[in-house]
């Protein structure tokens, strides 16, 4: 991914800056960083000035929904270039079957992988750090492994510490440093593929909350303030693309279920993580403004929360 | 024609040991085979006898599995010891590998009686009633004996060593290897060479298949290792010291083999070169090679292989057989052994850790509020009696949650499995511990039944819970609960978790995920253990609680 726009001058001095470069750079002790936050602030402000687009694909089969939504955003080729590494982050958090709508729809994940493959990706990793254990069981129940691997991805349940690296979050207010997936730093493209569910602690769990599965120690987020940590993380590590699975959504007893579900047959996609969530909240009849972590993320400049400023494209 | 028997025996030993190791490795969740992975333990007649005698009931699955070894022994004596027993093979291999050479075998004949005394002592403990109780308690449980067979049964001992020592050590090594390979895969050098990258991927996949998600921990590993090492090291005194002197299973099979028609015969060609006497693994042959002890002979047939005159052979005709050197058991010693068994049982049962609470609910002991037994466990007395501490349940447990007890429940429950939720939760859709228990101390149960096999009850410590004490946004326990037993209560505008103790089964997932370090603010206690209820009663409680609760099925079609 190109963090250039986000980090202004810091990246210009090194040409194209990968996320890993950024991490190494952020870790570097001797670097003066005082003026940089201002610069990057300007970067994201400039980005926000352009009205963010959220694509809503409906009334098709799950894989077709994904294709339609990505096409409407300009096709996967716009995000994934030939020879790039892609990290796909679905929700494989619970030992539940797809029909319980607690984990991302396997067909959605597989189609994302297929599109990346078709765009010429050199490596596609599907990774999540599940809450439930054991990993093998969670993965088996989710039904994601088979289809995603067939589509050309490596599916990795990330519970071993060797897959993470310590990173300082410069702009964070609560989550100053944490162990994040190394692949998040290594991948050229980061695609978030959450499922839409209600959540007992954060009202809803959509795209931003799904990023919590990219760190080793989730407990720290609870201890230091969940909403702020989610906002901190999405501000620091915005996905390049969010493809939200609302094929079937969980309405009660989330995030794990089992609960009441509803077949929405939708996929919501976009590049602004907050805007995608803001629109998706409306699927539950909720206002994004009432969801703490989205409000905070918006305030930190991670994206647009006001639906009137978001262009919604139905396909 | 008999010369090849030794080679055949060695092949058989290696094959059975390989089968033992393979079955041990296959004890996993999700299961990889339909063969019972505890096959060797099930086939062990001593374990079967112990379970049935001490539980006072006929358990047919145990009878069927143990029958082949019994029949084998009736015909061929202790052939099991020489050809099949993985402990015997392990000892043979270690003696060879570490060049452990026993002294002349005939120097320690009186010792060999010890194994019979051990057997007698064990049988006495099995026959004794477990505890004297008040009338109220008596009604709550079956009368059972005490079993100490776990201390001496070779198959249980070896399986336990594999679990408590072999598994964590091998996983430690595998885990480090995986981490090193992971490290390589992220190296710039590898990234820049797609070929290397592609070569590492299958290695990583392979490693992830055999390596657990996280490191495996057990306590008592060192103790278990010392016992095992002692058994091997005793070979310095005499080869297969364990088999010839201590093993109660060997004693039992030797007694069964008294009726065996197949005997060793020594012809007149014998020149008394004494090679067979020196080669005999268990010192069964006397100074006069024409005389040997039937209950000692493990049918290894080394005597046949080493005889330069081909004077040793097998015969089914009594008149041709070699003279038998009888093992004469001293009556006084037998009484002493019985007394020793009695004392063992008594001391295990009067250890204060075994003391019950006044509630009379037999699961509850004053020594630990955390005596959480795996689902399917028998009542506490029967469980402690039937469990042979083989560790299969701990091996198969996918989350490393099952640990050998050490203090919880007193001396009598040393090494029995308890759930330690902070290490791992009891995974909702796993029922493997009930599948691999050779004695049915853990009775088989279905995944659906788990919803009412209460192990205990979770309880929230409101003084440390970050939602209750600090008003923070945290309902991880509620998020994670597989059974929807936790709900939210809004106090001063903040949602805080509360537990419905009739729905909570004590799986410990909440305790495991709780972000309060190090021990969690929600903990499972044995208060809710309902093993003194029948399964039907437990199911009814569950159904009733559910109707009054959310109305969402706890059985999400797993």
C-alpha cells in the first residue's frame, strides 16, 4: 500500500513507502517526529475533502455481489497490481458455522481472493486471530479454508506470537503500542473483509472493529478503552479496501451468536473505513454517530461518518 | 525353524511400539481416525480388572478389548510382555541405546516375587470400599473401591510419560522450529527470492499441522520423567528390572499363563554353555538350563536363537518340556502385601485433601474450590477410583486445558485431570476426552449433552472486573460465552456482565478470555458441579432454565 498520501513528507524522502518501511521508520528511535503529525493530518484532510464513495451491491449471489461492488469501485486492478502481496482480513473469530452469521461468508472471502489472484497478486494471505480456540476447529467451522485456498490464498490462523511484531502507533490516544500482524506491514495491499453483526460492547461490529483481529493482545484494548483503541488502530492502519459482508447479518446475541439473523443479501464496499461502517450501521437502523468507536475514528480523521457527505452507489 | 522367532519377535515389538506412538499422536481433536486411540490401555487386562472390580460393575467394552490379551496369555504365557508391551520394548530399546547392561540375571531371584505382592496389594485396594459416609452421602453415590493401579500399570505409566513429558517437549521443539521458519519467511532475502518463498510455504504448512497453536504446559512432567528414567535405569541392576520384578501386569499375565500348553524344551544336546541363561532378558532360566520359570518367561525366544547346539525348542507336550522352577510365594509376605494394599488405600482416603464439604454433594472437597472435572466424569469417588492417570484426555484436549491435579482434591486425586480455564477453555464442540478414556472414568458424551454437563459455575469478581470496578467498556466474557449464560446489567449507565448460574456450564471460556491479568476477574468454581445428578436431571434443569431465559437455542447445530 502506498502510505505516501497519509504521511506526507516522511514518505517523499524515501520515494514510495511501504507499510513495513513505515513500521521500521516508526520504530526508529532517533527520528524527530514533532512536525510530522501535522503534515499527515493535512494529508488525510485532503483525502477526506473528496466525497467518499460507498458501493452497495444487492440481489445477487455472494460472489457476484463482491464482483459487482469491486467493479463499481473501479475493479480490483485499481487496488492490486501485478506481483503485489495482499493481506485479506476476514472475521474468523468464533467457532461458528457460516449460517450463524458470526464469521465472514466463505464465498465472499473466496471471491475477494479470486479477484486479487486475477489482478496478478503474487501472494494472498487470509489471516485472522480468532477469539475461540482451538484454531483448527474455528477454521473448520467457518468453512473459509477450503474455498479460500482453492481460490489461491494461504489461510493462516494467527495465534502464535512469531507472526506479530511490536509497533508504536504514533497518532494513537490510547493504544500507544501493540503487537500487530507482520503481514500487515509487509503486504502491499490490505483488504478488510468483515461481517456485519451486533456487538454487546460496541453496539455493532463492522469494518473498524474487525481490525481487532490483527493484533496479538486484544485484552489491552479492553483495559485501555475499547472505542478509543479501535479508532487509534484504524487511523494508523486504514485498510486499502473494505468489503463488508452483509449477505446475512446477526441481529441479536452478537458477536458470537447464535442469535436472530436476517438475510440482507448485500455487500458494502469502499475505501473509507469509517464511511463503509457508517452506511452499514443503517442496515441495523442505527446511527453511526451513536457508535463510539466510529465517532472517535472520524474525529481522528480516519474517515467520514456523516451519511449526507457519503456518495452511496447502488449496484 | 524356531531360530527365526527372535527376529519375528523384534519385528513385532517395533511394530507394536510404532502403533502405540502412532495412536498416541492420533489422539487429537478434531479426530483423525475411528480406531480407538486408547487401544493399548483398553487391551490391558489389569486396567480392565481394576476398573470393573473397583467400580463393582461389568463394563462390557472393557471385557471385549481385554479379552485378546487374556486369551493370548492363556496359550502363550507372558508373550504380551515379550512381543507387544510398548513399555517392554521401550526398556529394551533404552537398554540397547544407552548400553545398559544388567548383572548376571540369576543373582536376584527373590526380587521377582515383588511383582506378585504388588498385584495382591492392588487387588486388595480395589476390593475395599472407598469411604465410610453418612447415610445421606451414601445415597448419592455408588459404593466403589479404591484403585491404586495407576501407580504401577505399565501401559498407563508409559502413556502418562508420553503425555506429560513427550508431548510438551516435542511441542516445545516444534514451536521453536516453526518460529524460526516464520522468521526466515519474513526475511528480506527470502522475500526478494520468490523461489525461496515458495519453498518455505509448504514447510510452514506442514509445521502448522503438527504444532499446537500455543505451547503445551503440564505440571508433574518432571516427576513423571524421573519415574520413567528410574524404570529404565534399574536395568543396570538386571535387564528389564521392571518387567521381571515389579510389573503387576506381568504378574497377572504370568499367573494366567500357568495353564499355557506351550512350553520350552531343552534336549540332551545341551552342553551347559550357559548362553541362554545369560541372554534371558528376565532371568527365567535357572543355573541348570533344563529348568526355567513359566510365569517369568516372556517368550522372547532369545534362548532359542543363541543356543549353539540348537537344543532349545518349543513343545506342546508336557513330558518333553523343561522342568519348571516354581515361584513360591511366601504366605507371610502375601499377608504383608495385603496389609500394604490396605494401608495404601486408607492413607489415600484419609488425606485431608479428600475431605468433603458439609453440603454432601460428593464432588465438592474442602481442598479446592477449583476441582473442575472434564465433562462426562463419574461421581468424584468413582472418578478418582476409575481414572488410571494415563493422560489420554490431557493429550487429546485441544486447548491444553486438562491438567494433572496436584493437591486439588488431595493425594487420592494426584494426576487426575482437572480443567484449568486460564490455560485453556473446554471447547464447546469437542467431546474427545470422553472418547479416549479407557476406563470410562469419563463416560462418553455427545457435543449436545455438553450443554448440561455442568463442570462448575463462573463467578464474577466485581472488585477486579474492569466493567464493574472501573466502569470500562468490556463484555468480553459475554461476547465469548458459547452458551449465552452471561447477560448485561446496566448500572450507572455502564453495561456490566452478570452470570446466569443455571445456564453456565463452567466451560471456562469467559475466564480464559478475561482481559484482567493474570488470573481473570471471572472464574469458574466447582460450586456448580452437578455430577451427583443424573444426566436426565441435569438436562431438565438446563431446559427449564433456558425457557425462562432468552429462548435462543444453546445448540447451534454444532
